[in-house]
């Protein structure tokens, strides 16, 4: 099974994911590119999250979720 298929199955199960989680779970180093690909078929929600890294720096990252299937015929109208 390809990484994109594993990622899609994971997100369709109702879970969310960040870049770090995608790397740990699937070895996916280009999550934003995979999300871009998924946007052709699915509605994707993203939210910004903040944390402090081990050096004390404030960091922002996105958490992604699939929130529905796109209806391309309806969107074309």
C-alpha cells in the first residue's frame, strides 16, 4: 500500500494528523504535498497549533483532517 493510501485511510477514519505524526506513522516527509493531492477529492480542514520546542522557541504547525468528500459536479456550477 502506498503512503498516500495509508494516509487517506487514516484520515478517513476520523483522525487528524500533523507533519511530525505523518513522519512517525508513515515515513511521509511531504505531508503538505499529500494534502494538496487529497484536496482534489476531499474537503480538508486545517488548524494552526502552537508549541514550544526543546530550545524554547515558539513554533506553529498545522493539523489536518478530512471533513467531507468534494462534489465536483456541484462545485462546477
